[in-house]
């Protein structure tokens, strides 16, 4: 729509030179202000840096998760996972829910 001139069309898009798409959307720190959570994050950041263990990386990643993305674990399922491993310590980043079907909690 012009008087004999050229029509300029603006093409919409992402300015990739000025930053582009953000490919790193994973959390790098917890959003919570909980002091004890921050201490755990500090500990596991150290362990990830100083050890080659993949377990520590997984725990650190789960400490960053929001509450809705951290699924709960029932006491009975925890007892099932720890069967035969009484001398070990269980580490889990989840809400442990009570199980009314269990009358006695194993050590």
C-alpha cells in the first residue's frame, strides 16, 4: 500500500545475536529461603565438585526442584527399598508420607 514505492515487510523472529533462545532453563539454586536447604545445597555443591559420584549430582539437582516436582515417597515403599540394607543410610529428597497399613516402622 504505497504510491508506487516498494512495500517493506518486517519479518518477526528471534534476535539470536542479542542472546537468542535460552537453552539453560534448569535451576541453579533453590528458590526457597530455607536456611537448612541452603546448607544442604552448599554441602552437595562441594561433594559434586570434589567427587566423581553421579549420586551427588542427582541429589543436588533434586534439591533445586520445586515442591510440585518432588514426588512424595511412602514409608512402606521406603521400607521395601531398604529391605536387606539395614546397615546402610537412606538419602532421599522427597516428602515421606505416613502409611496407615504399617504398624511398625523398621529401623
